[in-house]
C-alpha cells in the first residue's frame, strides 16, 4: 500500500508521501535512544505537565484533526471529533495517575524479614524506545492509548502508522513536539510494512505493541520472539452480543445497532455476532432490523451521516466476499447485503446488513467481518448461548443482555474474552484494562496494567 491519503468517500488521492530511507530511519533511531537517556530521568510532574499541554492542544484542534481523520479513513466526522476528545481525556488521566500507578511497592514485612533483608522495594523502570505498529480505524485513539502511558512511564515512542493515515500520523508527532516533549521522544516513521522488521530488530528498540490483523501480529511477534523482546498484541475480534429472555429488548436492539455500525462497522470491539434466545428472537430481530434500516449512509463529512464508507476498496471487497459466500450457502438477508443506492459507482460504501441462518460452513461464521454486517443466531437455552459465544477463534470482548443474576454469573464465568459487558456496549476507558484472549492477542493496554507492560519491574533488595 502506498503511503497516501485517499478519500474513501470518492477514491480521490489527496496527498502522497515518500517512505523514509535507511539514513533517515537511522537518524530517528539515534534520536530516540538519545531522548530516552534524558526523558527517563525527568519527574512525573514534568511529564504530566507536557502531557496536559498535549491534551489541551488536541482539544483546541479537535475540529481540524477530526476532518483530517474523516478524509483519510471515512469515519463520520462527529465520531472523529469524539475520538479526539476521548484521546485528550486519556492523556489527562495518565498525566494525573501515572505516578501513583508506578509508585514503589513494598512486600509484606514478614516476607522482607524472611528474605534476610532490611528493606525490599519493587520499582517500575522504563524500558526505552518502544515501537508501535498501529491501524487506521481509530487513527488517534489506538496511538494515544499506547503513547500516553508509555511517555508517562519514561519510555519514548516510535510510531509506524497505517499507510493510509499519514496526515494523522504526522499530526501526532507534531502534537507532542508542540506540547514541549524533547526532540526524539515521539516520532512517526513513514515506512512500509516491509521496513518494520529491521526497525524491530534494532537493539535500540526494546519492545513493540501492535494493533491490527492476526497475520500482522504473527509477523511482529515472530521477529520480537527471535530477538527476545516484549510485545503486546491486539488482533481484532468477533465479539458476541447475547440477548436473553429477561433483557430490555428495546434498549438492547437500540444499542445493538450502534455496537455494530460504530466507525462504519470497522472496530475490533464492535459487536459482530448477535446470539438471541429463541423466546425473544423474533421480537429482537424485528427491532434490530428496523434500526439498521433507519441508518443514514452518506458523506462522512455530513453531520447527519450515521455510516460512511469503508476505509479502502479492498476492505469493501473482502466484506462483499464474506456476505456473498454466506448468501450462496443459504444465509438469509434481513436487510442490506449490497452497495447502497446512490453509492454503487463511487466511494467504498456498503449498506448496513443483517444475515440470519448462519451455519459453521460459512466463512463469516469464523472470520471477522470488518464493516457494517451483523450475523444473527438463535440459541435454544443458556448453555447453547454460551457455546455459540465461544465458538470463535477470537476473544476480545463480549456483550450480555439479561436481568437474570444466574445468567450474569454464568456468562462472566464462562465467556472466553478479555471483557464482559453486561447490559451495555463494549467501550474502552483509560482506567480499565483492555485486551484479548485466544487469537485476539495478549497483554493489556490502559489502566495500571497497560502502563506496566513496558516497564522493567525491578526488585531492589537491601541487606540487614
């Protein structure tokens, strides 16, 4: 993929960029190493001051960067502005909490004495330059949820962003520079995927984090494993949205629409498989279908648009292949299933779609549908609902709708996912750990768990 801004609403190439050459990559790696030697010794108060300044700038520029994101990857502009606001909130949260999250810890006094020590501390120390390989779907948020904790911990960042969001990637580098972070603390590397391995193998790079596809995660994890470097991976999901008989159906159906089509359906934590108890299946399906049909598909710069285009032409083709395969194998189309009227010949739009009568032989049963396509399943009872929810190679998050305490206990105990959201939509928050299970990846972002992922957890032992 060329490094370029291509408007997915009309296919127009707006800007192109040359990839960095070997000499410039080397200069930036050297700058990152030099910046780390200084940044690691700064106080939490100083880091917090800079991060607060970055948050203030982002708030001031919310309109402009929101429009840039929309032009680069098609996100409805009102959602783009909300993403910028969420990033500023997360930066402030880490600025205010990092010192406490990374404070020295003391083991139990009895254990200290048993070890023969007079004092023992557990200290969190930064690692060094961390490489972040990030996707296009939340081009600010995916980066900030890494960058804010990493910078507050004393690390420095190297960003290899998706090649279709170069303007957003460059904005992030400038944002931290204008906030006052020293040269080299956070740098964007405009490079193709083929250049990632050399950067990751460089001894100055101490760890990596990746959000993206399973093949990309495997590639980065393989190289990092060969170099014995820490990685955190978030590789997508096929999240279940389970509706049981005691659920508030009106509320569940309304949230189901948002949960499926947020960010034009291109979200790792979007609900994708809707598993509904047979007693309420028809009532839920009717409400859900009506809600999906009512969505406005159109220009993502229009304030009234609910669903914009997919980010790339290939992304739409991949989605169409999944839908066509399911329909050819017997799936029922409740709504959508094609390019919407008015957008068949320009832009990369796809109509909000619900498919029922899904069987395990269909590709969409096992593969992540990255776009506004929902699959609808009928479950006979609680046991079958749990089994269906877990019948996926992914395990990022899950949604459960029930007012029955026994149901809740069972789902919380048995769902194979990094999150269980009861009577609400999955969403990330800086205070709560975020990450997956099975092929959705490993490690955690956000909260105290996220900031500690890229720390050298050091035992400091003092003799008597």
